[in-house]
């Protein structure tokens, strides 16, 4: 029977997850560079993308980015995602409300956002938002009280 290994937990899990998310960007870049390398070796876009489980259209986007900008074109552009439903100011208000009101569940936070800002998030996305805002520690401490 194996026993539990000792893990030094001086670094919060939220920081570990943040680093992991940042490293994911490099994994995606590695995949794109490898795709370009395969095209250099006369692989077709279709077969290279099938190997990755992605569509040829995605491959042609990567190829266009490579042809237009080289390595810089393969990096994900900052702010290329969807615009947030809440402004930075509203997110700060939300953080304060979570702390002051002692909100500790996703459904409580979802209701607070709907009441305060008239905005609806799915619970799945709300969990990501809570993580991105660094609120996991606050919510967990609210549960303990």
C-alpha cells in the first residue's frame, strides 16, 4: 500500500493554476510551430491538422498568420477574446460585494451579478471568472465562517 507523499504547500494553488494557464500559451505556440515545420517538410495542411484533431480552416489561419508575420503571427494576440460583460470597475465592485456579503457559492455570486449588474453568466463561465479574479481564496474563507 502506498502512502501519501509530502508536498510543501507554501505556494497557493491559485498561483500554481495561474502559472499552468500561462504555460498553456507556450504549448499552443509549440503546436503551431510544429505545424509550420511539417508544412516545410511538404506535409499537407489537411493531414497536419487531422493529426491534431483540428479543422483545415484552422490550419489555413495559422498558415496565413505565419506568412504575414512569422513567429509573431503565431502568438495569441492580447485581447483577442470576447469582451467581458462586466467592466473592470464592475468587477472590482463584485469583488467587494463578495467579501462584504460573505458570498461563498457560485449560485449566490450568479444571483448577485444578476441583481447588481443585470448580467447573466453561465455557472461554468462564472467559475472561470472567479478563478481569474483570484477570488477562490476569498470564497473558500467565506465557506469556513
